[in-house]
C-alpha cells in the first residue's frame, strides 16, 4: 500500500518527469499530446463539414421551394383561359372556322 501511495505522490509532484528514466516518459507524453492534437483537429474538421452540409441542405430546400413556385406560375400562365384572355386584350379572337388540313400529293 505504501508503494501505491508513494507512486501517487510521485505523479502529483511530477518527479516522474525529472528522474533518470524521464526520457522514456517524455517520449510517451509527447506522443499522447500529438495524438490528442490530431484528434482535436479531426473533430473540428468533422464539425465544420457537418455545418457545411446543414447549410447546403437548407439552401437545397429553398431552391426546391422556388422551383415548385416557379413551376406553378408557369402552369398557370400556360392555361388556355389565361392565353385566351391575353389574346383578347391584344385584339385577337378565336377563329370561327376550323383549320383545314392541306394534303400534298406528288406525281412521279
């Protein structure tokens, strides 16, 4: 029990960094710090990508809504009643005689 107590005190005092075998300890500590920095960097990168994806999804929904609205407006403009009304406003009226089909025959 005394060894465990002494080991905890050594860790708290930091003597494991100043004794003769501290070179091994420093290498491990630097390796762990390097891994932590890599982990933090990758986490920030992943968060940035998630935010970008959310913004793009929001923009996609807005563009989709605009597309549907524009399609609805176009369909209303193409309705025969709207076209007939605009033609009457310009002074055009529907023909009273139906169109005739012209047949062309070739003689050899």
